[in-house]
C-alpha cells in the first residue's frame, strides 16, 4: 500500500443512471490513484493511512466535460444572438486564426487552463486550433493544471476562411507528426483526432485521419447533426452519404476502430442513432450551446434508453460557462421543454440522470472514471457548501442537487485527480 | 443642488427595447436621488460635485425582479423534478407554514434580504406568506437592505393545506390592518395585494382584495396561466369565467383600477392577452421557473410587440437563482427554443430586449426606474468585470453582454438606490 489516503465527509456519486449513492458520513479510500471504495467505517486494513477530515464538506467525483473549445474562451458570453454557421464565420474562425501567434496563444490558453484548474472539472475533451505549436503548448498547460484531457489539433480543409484553411496533405502530415510528438509525452494529456466537422473537411482529409486513428490508436472527436442549416449543408456537400454520421463512418471515424465522441446530436436520424448505438459512439450533450445558437433540443432521454454512452459538454464559447454542474441543470431544464413542447412520449431527464451524465456517463470515455466506486480512477471534488445553507436542513442528495443548481467554482475547496491533490 | 454626485466610468443602459446606449467613458449625475443624465464630459454646472472615479468599472441601472417568493429561498435548488401543483403541495406550502414562528421567519428572511442586498437587484416584487407579523418583519428587512420593494402578505382560502388556509373574512381583515400598518411606514417598502392564484382564492376573497386595492390605492401581484394542469384546474373551478385572467378582472385585480403584475403568462389566451394589453397588466416572465416546473415557454416576443409591459422575475424557489442577469440570459435562450420548436413566426429575443426587460421594462412597474436617463430614479450598479477579461478586447456593449452571461454577484462592486449608496 504505497500511496494511500482517505477523505472523510459526506459523499455522493452516481451508482447508475437511475440512482445516486449518498453517505452522510463516510470514508473514500484512494490507493495508488484508484478508489478502493466508500466505507461508513474505515476498514481496519486502512487503519494507519492518512485521513483528510472534511467535516461539513461534500465529496463527489470529478466532473467530465466531453466537449469544449479552448481558443473560444476569449469571447465567451458575447455576440450570442447568432446561429451556428454565422457564429463560426464571424466569431470563431477569426479568433482561432490568432493562435498562430505563440504569445497570443500562450496568454489565452493560460486563462483557459486556469479556469478549468479552479473549477470542478477533472477531465475534458478539448478542441485547440489547426496550429500545432500552440496546440502542444495547450497540452503542456493542461498537464500542468493536473486535469486528465484529450486535446485535439483541429483539421479543416474546406469552407473556412483562408487563415484557418489547411492543405489536405499538409494537415495529415502535421497531424501525424503531432501525434508522434505528444502521444507518449504526458502523464495525463493525450492527443485526439479532431476533424472540425463534415462541412469543413474533405473526404480525403477524413479518410486520412481515419487511417491515423487506426495506425496510432488515437480516439476521435467532432461535431454531429447540431443545427438545421448545418445538417442541410452536409446533405448538399455529401449527397452519397446516407446520413451525417455516415460520412465519419465511411472514413473510420465513427466509434470504430477507435472510440469517438460527437458533440450535439440534436438532429440525428434513426439510421444515425442505430449506428451510434452499434458503434458505441459517445454523445456530448451541450445544452447551453444548443440554446445559445438556437440549435434545438437533443433527444437525450432516447440516447440513455438506447444505451448510447452520453455525457455533457460545456462547448465554450457557444456555451458561455465551463461549468458541467450548470450543463447538468440545463440538460434537465431543456429535457423538460422538449417533453412539454416537442415529444410527450419521453419523460424529462431526472436529476439522477443528469448527474450521471456529468460524471460517470462522460467519464466512461476515459475508461473507469467519473465515480468513487471501487476500481475507478480517483477523481474527487471537495465542495464547501456552507454559503448555500439555509434554515432548511437537507440530506446529502439535497445538498448535491442544490450545489448543481446554485453553486459555482467558489464552492470548490479541493480537487483530486488520479489520486493527486491538484487544488 | 443639495445632494448631488457623479459616477465616472463606462456606462450602459437601455434606451428602448431595441437599443442599448453605451458610453466607454462618461459621467452619470445624480441629484436628490434622480438621474440628471449621462454626459461624455461633466457639464460646468456640476463642476464641483463629488465624482466617484470608477476607472475600468461598468455602470448599469439596477436590475428589477418582478416576481419572487422570500419564504421559498430556504429550499432553492432542491426537489426540482416536479410540476407546479405537486411542487406547491410538497415543497412550498409546508415550508410557508413555518413562518408563523417569528424566530424561524427572522432567520430565514435575513438570508433572503442579505442575498438581494449583495446582488445586482435594486427593486423587487416579493411574495411573503399569509402570516402578517413575519411579513412586516420582512418589510423591515427589505427597508434595511436599501432596496425598493413591494412586499405582499399572501392570501389563500381554498385548496391549500390547513397550515396555509385562511378564513376569508379574517384574511381580508388582516390584510386591511396590515395595509394600515405598513402603507406609510417605510421610505422604500410598500404593501402589495397578493392573492396567491385563482385555485387558492375564492371569488369572495378576490373581490374583497379588489375593494381594498381601490380603497387604499394598493397595487396587485399574482400568478397567471402558468402551467397546463393549473390552467385546466382554473377552468373547472371557475366555469363562468371566460379565461383565467377574467377571474381577476371581475374582482378589480387585473390592472385596473390599480396596476397589477402577473407572473408567467405562458398560456394566456387571445382574449386574456387583449385584456392584459388594454389594462396595461405587467407580465413577470420567469424563464428559470418555467423550465424547472416544466411549465413551457411564454410568448414574450408577442407581449413586447403588443406593447404589454414586460419584465423579468427570478421566481425563487421555482427559479433557483435570485439573479435577474441570469433570468435575462435564460429569457433569450428560451425564446430561441420557442422559435426553433414551437413558433417560427416570431423571432427570438435579442440581448437588447432581454436587458430592457431586466431593467427598464420591469422598472416601469415602480414608475421611472430601471434606466440612467435623465429624470429616472437613480438606481445604479457598479460592476468590476476584470475577472471576466480575456485577450479579446471588447466594447461596453460586449462587456455588458459578457457580464450577464458570465458574471455573478462577485462582480457587484457597489449599488446605489434612489441616489443612496447602499453597498
């Protein structure tokens, strides 16, 4: 038992989609970065490990952000009255061009990494830009911040402005070199193949990325069926594809051979959903973004029922906040609106389901992560919720729900990732 | 010029529904509690008034909360997976009963008043409980907090649990006594007649309150057409009424003779909308609540187009936050979902419109409030947004939008209400 310790306080984690396990007073034991489980009384064999007393605190798993854009952090909360394609052209692309400047990238990514460091997120899938040097710098910063993350050099060779556009062969060469440089370099930071989305990627580029994915065993992240205008555009650009995701599928980028996480999936067709299920494609549900860009409401209840692996994404800066606690609340709220207005056949999401997606659901993309159960990698957040307390006494589940609805980064007291206290 | 001063910094206020007036560097002059306007250069006649230098700060009008429930603050962010009627029975009514205990009321209302004191809200319409002594205590606390507020002793004589139920005559007597005790007692705090909602109020009670409204010139607040089950219930309870608001109208509680503010108006019929327009009934749009209780999306674009006076409400605790900045963002987001899913004939709300509702729109219920234009009561919030700054420089409008999307009470540096610095 080389490196063991325990946290002692109130504990909550997601047992399953339907159930949150709570303990008013318990010990969470970590050994060599892995959870040994949660115990009402500390087992004898752990009798002499250090115990951090967290009286009055609430201990949860780390939160998982399955979809965010580091270079967009600069303009969050601004120019929000647009739809996706206009917003990309007017806000995202012009900003992303700036990351060819190392000093600009350094300063910007530092703000982003600092924000994730301080909040309750322990793991993230991050889009960078097409620029390799600044993408590597971002990976270094994420490593320093202590989070576990996949970071992607973005690839795009059509329908984007000159400053973002890449030559197809060069994009593939640069990506391969970048994988070689970063694949074994970090402890907690990994490259992920990142075609921007079908409208910005030729078949040749996608097929090349698919080959790199297989050759180097690198997973994939992209966007899928987000917005009506975007999906119409994909139909025009790729008339021979049966559906949006079929373009990724034909190029080996849709969950096989390597795992893939697709952001949004608001307008996935029956065929697309079938293939997502078959291939185990992860859905990154980004409710804040889907509202801000007027995209619509994704059928998340359906995905959960089908057993499609589903987590949450902040989608900064189409989402204005990096908080996955906020995303969990918005996922519930949007599902209620979907139920009320669009589809009364499927019930709204429950708090249990939203918390599951925010932790264990998204965590599954990283292996055994997002829970405090025995055998999971030990990512834990310690919350001080004393500023949210009122005259109404509440149990641990109530405190957890209140934390997600009313809390913020101020409540994060400390954070452990893979057993290491990083904050 | 007895009591004059100026604030000097970046300034933003709502000129109209369509337009936000911004100044990168200007002076807002206050004289005897009234704004003398915003000036790029300080006019000579104000040459020797004190100037508060707010370099780098953002000055806006105070935010206006047209609908909130003080006794519900205790259980905000908990048990949110319910619809309105279940939620009232299981959460609200049992909690509200506790306010008969003066000590419980004292401690609880203190938390609520402190929260409003520290945030960007300058004016509010507040529901208390049926209990008069604690309602008066809440009024004292709101007065101490420095906000301008209408506070209502709630009336309800049917379909509520024993602990909340009132005898009709006694409710009216108590209300009349309470008006007498409080109407002229405070500088910034006023009584407002507060029938809970039609399902909880007999015709006799409503008619009696209507008479009190006319006799004492006291305005009215209540709930209207919030949730499908509630509106169906009203139809059954009041079969002779043409529509929900018609019940209030027949009792003199629907904007005439005295002003009325009605929360929600999600399911207002054509007839109801016509009468709201005719009577100048204020709509308190509460997007957070409407999501949490699965109520639906109110047709706010329509209300603005019709010229129906419309502001925002936090509706704590069906809304989990007291922030009207958050309500403004959610109003935009929900309007985008309404446009996308429900009604493509009316465009989503713009940021300009949401900011208008959050300040000047709601402020109109209080007279000339919610703006920094000449002649308005001087309610101002000074924001320090340095923690939100990034590498992207932005103008005052961008800073304002970012403040509403990404800021919170931490950013409130100081607050002036009716010319008095209260924070």
